[in-house]
């Protein structure tokens, strides 16, 4: 199983590398213009960072490289308008006369721009080449990521021109997707506290003069309310309660966030309040025509970010050596698969994919288990009856019914069930959608279970019908093969009862091919759940698959494919284990003892 999983990671990695590249570059036509994309550049960059697509493939020596020269050149170009860039290209085409000019030309020539030398010499193409070049410079900054941050910070702190400092800030915006952490994760972690505290402390230094100090009475009221909020488990109710506060209460919550002795839950609530009323106030971008004051303020914000994460940007020698093999696309992919960390959704919610997957899994798993139980508890006895009554009216009647069930697709059965048993002019004995009634969470255990089974009955039947008919027919054929074996006739000749012969000799040997089918029907049920969950509005893995494909949520789709592969391998493993239980002649220790 482990070698198979390793093979899955290799195949997945190869497929990812064959996928189309950067959408910004893909949209650039020969004229140098960019088309429109359904995914913002910021969302793409966040996804790129989440999946570590800015890392080298299998070996990473970037920690040992010096990016000062190319980053200086990139900062220079990103501080220019397209018109200024075209003029700069004209000067470079005439031959750079300074060492800086030669460095900048060498940097542009190192970028994978199609026909760069030819287009540089053609004055008519320089305007379009300027747009193309700026896009490639931006992608270069994205690709080197954190490795280029120290060099960009050097430009900001140096006596460079205002244009170059603006370009350095813009390059940092491409290198770092989310420079500041404003809130804690859904489950707050102590390791997040220093970054969140640093972010809001930097903002408070700039904004403190705009707020009046709170009197003692107001602080006591806020303290009592905060104690109540800390015990609130419902996140939505917590947000609703925070909306009843006032922005003037900011000094109190800043104090709570900066109090390292305060409980982590209270500091997390304080961060939620600040985001709710102040948003994400630290600016990290400037326009090309920014004033020196704007550049100085944003530069200070980037310096705050850099100081808080200095250890990350200057790893030790041991960490650099480890990064050679561990900080690569393949290593990160294997680690994500091993830890079920699939990054964040490509949708606006940016919800962690693992959380979405788990929420859907706990809904779909009980349905699939119940469907599997129904299939085998009904199909195998029907197959036995057909085999025992072979050629008789009962066998023909059951076989006819099974063929009819086999020919009905799940979506047709689902629509018929909804029409005849849920609404319309027929029987209305089952609910139309979902798996619980409104207010079911207030019921005790037994009524809650009854309500769940009432809602799940039709979806489970829909999931079962097709596989049930197939397993029953396979069971019939397998039992017929066994019934005519010599050892069965010998058992009957010994005077054993028909019941003992069927159960002890026929069923156990006939189940072996049926168990083999288990490995294929369980994964197939995942595919069938897409239609069934859509029809009954069940927010499980099937519905998640449908929505993710429709909205092009690639990280979630990749995670679902990986889970499907895990289910297939687990099915094969479970089948092997069931072989041993059904047939004592099969043993995993047999091969080793013979050798």
C-alpha cells in the first residue's frame, strides 16, 4: 500500500507540472496585453504560496544564492510606468553605458521572454515589450518569494531614488502574499500570538492619537462582556455580539491583545474585534506616483514585517542544508498529502481545504456505510436464494427484479423517490432534503437518531440500488459455481442438512469473488454520491465535488481526488483482510513460512 501511495504522489506531481503555467503570462499575447481572468492576481499568488509552486521542483539551492543584483534591477523596473519602461528599453537597446545598466540588461535577458533580443531592437515593438517585461519581472519576484525579501529591504533602507524604493515596495508585494497576520486561526494557536501582536502594535503606534482613553467604568463593563464572550462556543453568535460594541472600545481590546498573560481565547476575540472595526489597516502597496511621505510610511510597515520574521529570512547553515531537499515542490506536496494539509480554497472564503473536506466527510461517511450494509445484507441473501432455487419461479422472479434495478440510474431513482414519496400529489412520508429537521439539535439522542434515519432513508436506498442489483447477480453466479463442486456433493452425501451445507460450505467459498467486488463498489459509490447528494441537497463529499468543479476550486478538487485514491487503496486492503476471515486456507503468514 505504501509503494502505491508513493506512486500516486509521483503521478500527481508529474500531472501538476504538465498543467498550464502562470495565468498572467498565459494571457499575454504577442501585443503584450493581458486579458481578463476570473481569478484575481492576489488569489492566484495566495494559492501559489499555499501549494509552494514558487519553490524548485526537487532540489532547492536558493538559500545559497545572492539575489541582491537581480532584485535591485527588478525594483528599478517595477518603479517605472509602461511609458518609462519603453524609454528605458530604448536606452538599453542602444547599449548600456554604466555597470548598473549592464546589470539591468543582463537581468532582462535572463527572463524567459520570447524573442526578447529581436523585439528590443525593433522600436515599434518596445511599447508591447514593456508590458510583457513588467509582467515577467513581477512573476520573477513571485517565484523567488522570501529569498528576495532581504535584498528588497536593502533597497528600501538605502539612499536609492524614490522610484527605486517604490519598485522595491511593489516587488515585496509580489514576494510576500500576506505580510501581516491580523487574526488567529479558527482554533487559536499560541505560535500565532507574536505575529498578531506585532501587527496590531505597529498599527497602534500610528493610530493611538486618534482614540480617547476609556474611563474605569467602561473598562469594567467591557471586561465583564469579554468574559462572557470567551465562553461562547458558537462563532456566529460571537461575531453578532462583537457588532454590539463600539469602535471607541479599541484601546481596551488593544490592551487585551498585548497582554501576554491573558488567555489565548480572549486575545483571539480582541483580534476579531480589531479586524471587524479597523479592517486590515497596515498599507503594503503604493502607487507609482506616491509621495515621499507615503513611501516612508509603507516602508516602515515592511520593516516591521521584516524584523518580526528576520529568523525566517536568514536561516542557519543547518536549515539551509535541510531546505535543499525539504523546501521543494515535491517535498511539500508529499508532506501535505501525508498530513492532509491541502492548503486553502481558491474561493473568496479562503477556507482551509482540510476543514471543508472533514465537514463533508462526516456527512457522507455514515450514508456510504449504511448503503454498504444494505447492499451486502440484502444482495448476498438474494443471491443465495436464487442459487438454491435455480431455475425455479422464485429465482426467475428475483432475477427479473434485479435486472430492473440494475437498469435504473441513481438520478432517475432519486427523482422518482422525490416525486412519489416527498412532494407532489402522492405520498409525502419522507423529507425533501438535508439530513435533519429544523431544530433537531435540541432533540435527545434517540429522537435525533430517528430523525436522521428518516431523512437518510431515501438517499441510502438510492446509493444502494445499482450496486445491490450487481452484487446480488454476482452472488448468484458465485454460489452456483460452488454448489456444483465435488466437496458440496460429498457434504450432502454425509447426511448434513441443507442449511449446514449452504452456510458452511457454499456461502464461505462463494463469498471470495463477492469480497473482491467490494474494492470496486465502494469507490464507485463516491461517484454516485454526487448525483444523490445534489438531488437531496446533502452537503457531503458528492456535493462538495460538484460545487468545487463548477467553481474551479482546484485545491479542493485535488484533495477530493486524493481522498478517492485513499478510499480505493483502503478498499483493497479491507478486501485482503476479509479474505482471511472468510477462507481459513488464505493466510498472510503462509508465504513467509514457506520461504
